[in-house]
């Protein structure tokens, strides 16, 4: 749930104000339905829920397309966005890699020194786990009440931790060497004009039945 909330708040923050249809289309290009386990149809519901809780402001469109709703962050939404982002960046959750995957999409909104400090904290966390893991494995092997195959479940987690540590060290070095752009720095990427134009296009659904709110 927290991953979904960060993704929704983050993508609104990038494109605000934006319609639910635009936000859904953008998130699907990130393949969130695969790695974040987000049902594409639930994106509209998630936007409305965030608005209900005061994190998003709904802007009703007047004129030729009544009933369409666009969204932008409220001050509470901005606070929640950074709270979620920092929580996922600073804390390693081996059983929910989607949290770091989501955080990576928005790291540019933090300053470089904070990203480096957080990556160092993640390295320390995983290193401490790996130091303890041989003793945990020994406990499993020596426990007569534990089935033998359970140790392989533990070992696959250890393998993931080792991969996490290797990547984090390499990513930290890249950031320390100046890779990517973060808050307060000149941007290192701009969408080409045609891409922006395409993103802003909203299909004309006249004749397709009534619009659903937020689409």
C-alpha cells in the first residue's frame, strides 16, 4: 500500500495538474502492474482515496468536458510524499524490493548528500545482516524440529541480500562520482517536445458513454 501511495503521489507531483487517465497511462509505461503489483484499474480508486484523505486536491474541469477531474498535491500530500520516499530510501526491506524500486523513480527530488547518506545507511544495514546470517543458518541446521529444506529458503534470502549489497555499493559510487541529477542541481534529462505533447493528449470519448469521474 505504501508503494502504491508513493507512486501515485510522485507521479501527480511530476505532472500536476493531471487527469487520472494521463497518470494511469504514465504509470503503466513504468510496468507498475508487474513489479509493484498495482492493478491498472485501481489507480483511479487510489487517486480518489488520496484526495479523500487530503493528500490530493481534485480540480473539476469546466467548459466543454464537464465531469473530468484533474489532481495536484496538497501541502499534506507534499509532506506525505517526502515521508514515504525517505522511509523507503533509508530502510532496507528485503521482502518488499518494490519499495526501493519506487523510491528510485523519485530520488531526483532529494539532494545528493542525503541520497549518499541513505545509501551508506543501507550498506551498513545489509552488511550487519550478512554478518549474522551464518549463525542463523547454523541454528536452522542444528534445530531437529526444522525441516531440512528450510535452510534453502534462508539461503535464497541471503543471496538476495548479497545482490542488494553489491548493487548499493556500486550505485553509491556512481552517485558519489556525480552521476544523475538531484534537487538543487541542473537537470540531466529533458523530454523531447513531441513526448510532452503526446503525454498531454486526452482521448475524446464522445460517443463512448459517460465519463467516469477522475478519468
